[in-house]
């Protein structure tokens, strides 16, 4: 059995499928997606359809919430408040008349697939709302010792409120690395959110960034797919910290 953590996918469906093949995708393995499976990349809808069909709370494929999923939740809740009085007065007749507007363009991706209204998007938003913010897993290392990991999308530091877990980064406003994660016991933090390019000074290729108590698995795949920088997708095996990479296809 192996436990894999997959970095920010951002609609890079083809790269994700190829990465799964490289891992062997054994039936008794566990895959945990670090969040941000939507937006920016070419196949948000494909990736989301796959996730809603395959991700379960404690199954073969699992997922935590990213800031992009949370953005869409906030956009949905805001738009519903805006249109609340109109719904009550019968101005539009139903939720179907209201159009969701999202900061990062999720609404545009989905309209291209025929999901045009708040009512159309409601099943996706309700699914996002059920995603956990963090996961804790304990694995047996290749040395035969137990190791606990805490998995969060953003920097799991001092601000443990929802927005802190989703949005905080391990770099400061000047782009300098903050102090490493401070474990309560002996746990190691695995996170994404901040592309490793920023941490490592923009190398030509993305690579998982290991620190003593934290590991960043966001290797900026979507940037490589868009031809902007040499990003790729990464899967980290927690038992021995082996990394498998997938370049843009």
C-alpha cells in the first residue's frame, strides 16, 4: 500500500491521468489531491467531473479543499445574497435566472459546457462545500517507523482559521521563505498553493521542495501546460518520499 499526495492540478486533466499511470495506480493505494483542481488550466470541467465521480472521504481517491474551490463557494454564496430579494419577489422566477460570476473564470469554463446559471452550478458548489480543509495520515516508513503527516492546501502555520489554511503561504511579502513548519509532535506538513518556482528562484523545471518539517508539492503544472514556465505535476509517496513527475503532454 502507498499513500500519494498530488500537487495543484488546475484543470490539467491529461497530465493527471498520465501521472496516475506512472504511479501504477494500484487498487490498495491512496491518492490525496491537495486542492485547486479547477481554474487556469484547459480542462476544468473534465477534472471536476472525474473528481465528483471518483473522490470519496476515505477511499482510493481523496481530496481537500483549495482556495480556488473556496473562491467558488464564496462567489456562489455572494450571488445568492444579491439575488435573494428578486427571488422572493418573483422577478426571475427561480435560481435558474441568476448567473454566477467568478473571479478566476470558473463560470466561463462551465458555461462552455452548458452550465449557465446558479441552479446549474449548485451540485458542483455543494460538492465543494463537503471537502475537508485538512487531513492527517500516519504511514509506516521504509525504515519501519510510523510517521504522521498533516496535509493542507496552504501554509498550516499560526493562522488555523479557514482562510488562513487556504490562503497563507510559506513566503512573506518579499518572496522570502518563512520559518519552517513547527510540528506539535513529529508530524510533517505537506502543502501546495505556492508554486515552488517562487520558493526556489524560478528554476527551469518544477520540483517538490523538501524542508525538514514541510514539503511543497505544487510544481506549477498549469504554467508549463500554458507554455509560460517549466512547470509539471507531481505525486509524492509519503512512505519513502519518492516523487513521480509528469511533464505537460
